[in-house]
């Protein structure tokens, strides 16, 4: 059999040489190619033509395989979208809890199948809406949540046993998770029945976003606390969503996105294993969050490579035995940084291409950005169009009829292999530095991302990469879009609500629960149950965070203050 395969490979190679010397060379003399070299957005050199790889014994089973089993290259479930579509989410949240609640109900009515909550900057940084540091930021980039009362309003009339909720929160994730659990209890929904995800990925904050509060060590403790707690108490909840999205939005390449994300994931797994928890007890509920950018086929290959590489890491490095422990299940969001303020209608086309890449790549849930997001928070009409983009892909495009439609493409398989190879090189380099925390401390990850962002911007400025409406095909902007604005009264309403809360709650219960949290924070105790008790007693987000600030200190400029 091998002899026959080798003979077939020689015939293909000889036929290619003939084609190049005759047909191709004749064509190039009269019609030269537009560039000397072609590369993907990651800088991977793209060949003119891809042919079958030299056949190797067991290559298909080892590298590609079948959906729903190791190495999961073709998808994490045996039937993928033929049985169940991805969860259609729209990331939303602005102003007060009442306003966001209204938007959630609007989106659910339009056919959204899962909620995705954006929190404002004060909430992300552990400040109540009436704190001086929150001035001017309340409700601006997400919904303001300062207490359990806000969370109850946010989900008023939305049965938490019927929806899946994703919450994009990191430094204060343990507090928002507790508020969600307490809100479920108020609705009569036990925490074991709650479905959804808390982002809870602090490591990428130090390299990509900056919404960290504490030193990495206590921050990692809080992450591990929630993962351990959820593995025991909330079997249907994803305790972390390890995010490559923000790494990509900061300027990384597709290869760096999966390399640095998986390096972070390795650190989280190691942190939880160090608590003597078996990897198969918590790994099935680890999830990931990736970006879908413009380079359609590179993005498809990226998702396939990430699945295969994670399965390999979990099996070979951590000894995972359960199939679900080796699955890389992921949410995708289309690329916000790729959207342009110029000719914003073009963004609808960009989003459609990016969403297609996510679906062809086998995503488990998807958010499609609205075309006006380069200008402001999404309007209702723009959010509806983004939602319809997913629905048209799901029901009209035909791409859901078969599993992994691009498998076997000579180009896609080659690109999948190359992305996996280079990503693994990055991970090995990070291992040599002592792990991702050390690599971040040395500035290695940040510098790699910055260098990639700089190269990409230089390519745009030199017009080596065309961005329609920005550096080519520009027009005079005459019809600015109507955009959503958050009214300044939002901040005052939030302050009034907090004042009323502090006046009416049982102050002695709040004080007692915060003191108990303070004592346990100084020990090695899992803090999740104590945070839950605090929020149930109506301690505010800022008050709980202040306990952590007192014990852990704040982390600014690379030092604890």
C-alpha cells in the first residue's frame, strides 16, 4: 500500500512540474501576479497551489479523525449543527439594569438563544457606581451592577432555568457569579440548574485589557476558587472562558491568539490541579473565547488547529482521560477592531464573513458585532441586523448541512498544520521561561503582541493591506448614522439606588459577613461561599472588592500599592 502511495505522490509531483513549466510560465509572462508574495494576516506565506500531502500511515486518524472524538479537529460533537445549532448570543449591556433588561427581552423576542452581559468599567474594576473613580463611566460600556438588587432587576422576567447566560467579567468575576447564583435562588432556581459561563480569565488582562485589580498571584487564587467551587456545586456552569479574543483585539496574529490563550489555559489547569483536584473533575467545564477576523480560511484553520492542539495538551501533558476534558469548546465574537468608523455599512459585510468563519470552524456559540460599534453602543436596528446575520447563516446558507465542510481542502489542512506547529513553538518558548506568568512578567507576551500590531498598521499605511473605505475606495461621509448615547442621568439614578440600599439593608449583617470574608481571605479557604453570603446580605460589589484590596493590596505599575 505504501509503495502505491509513494508512486502516486511522485506522479503528482511530476505533473506539477510539467504544469509549472508550461501552463503557468506561459500565463505569468502575459499576466504577472499582483504581488511577489502572498501572506495570511498572521504572516504565514501562502503557496500558489496546494496539493495532497504525501500519504502517511494513520495520518487521517491522527491529524484529522472524526467529529466528537480525539483529536476533535473536525468538531467536538458527533453531529455538530445537524442536531443543534450554535447558541446565538448578542453581547449587550448599557446604562442601568432596567435599560439592559429591556434590551435582553428585545433580543430574546427576536430569536436570540442566549444572553451575553457587558458590564461597565466601574463594575469591572470593583467600584460601586457612587465611588469617585466611577464618575463619568457609569453605564457607558456596559451595564452598571453594584449590588444584588441591580442583578435582580437585570434578569427580571427572564427565567434563569430557561436561558444560558455568559458574563464578560474578570477581576470581580467571583462577586458577579455570586450575585447571579443569589438571583437564581430568588427565582427559585437552584445553582446546580444554572447554565452559562463566567469569563473569569485574569491572565489576559495583564497583557491585553488592563482591568486587573490585584497582583497575579491572588488573582489566580480567586480564579481557582471559582473553578473548584463550580466543579462541585454548579455542574452545568462553565467556570471560566479562557479568552483569545482580547489578545487578538490588542493586535496579535491568529497564531499568537491560540498560542497565548492555550498557554494561559495551561496555567489555570496547573493552578487547580495544585489543589489536589483531579483534572477530569473540572476540565470538562473549561471553555474558550476566540475572535473571528477577516482572513476567512486562516480563521477556519485556526479554530481547527486550536481544537487539535488542546486535545493533545490535555492528554499528553495533564493525563486527561475523559473525552470532554480534551474538548476545546468555544464561543466566538466577530472582530470589533476590524470595524471602521468610515463607511460603517461595510461592517455588516465584514461581520458576515467573520461569522461564516466561526461557523465553518465549528464554534459552540457566536456573537456578531453590530455595524455601528466603531461609533457607539449598538442601536436596536443594528443589533437586529447582526442577529439576522447569524440566522441567515444558520437557516439559508447551507453550511450547517454537513460537518466541517472544508476538511480535506489541501490549503485548509496545510494551514491548520502550520498554525498548530507555530503555536506549539510559542507554547514551548513560554514553558522555557517558566510558564506564562513569568513570560508576562518579563513582558514577552506583551511585546510579541505589540510587534504584530505595529507590523499590521505599517502594512495598512503602506497599502500592502487594503481596508476598504479607509486606505482605498474612500468617499466623503455625508450620512452619519444615528447612534445610541447613554444619558448622564443614568449615573445619578444609580447613586440614588445605592443610597436607598445602604439605608434600608441590615447593616449589622453586612458588617458581619464582610468581616468573615476578611478573615477567610487571609487563609487558604475557598472564598466563593463567603462572597455569596456577603452579596445575599446586600453587601455591594465595591465593599466586597475593598476587603480583597485590604488583604491583597492593589497592583499598579508592576508593584503592589
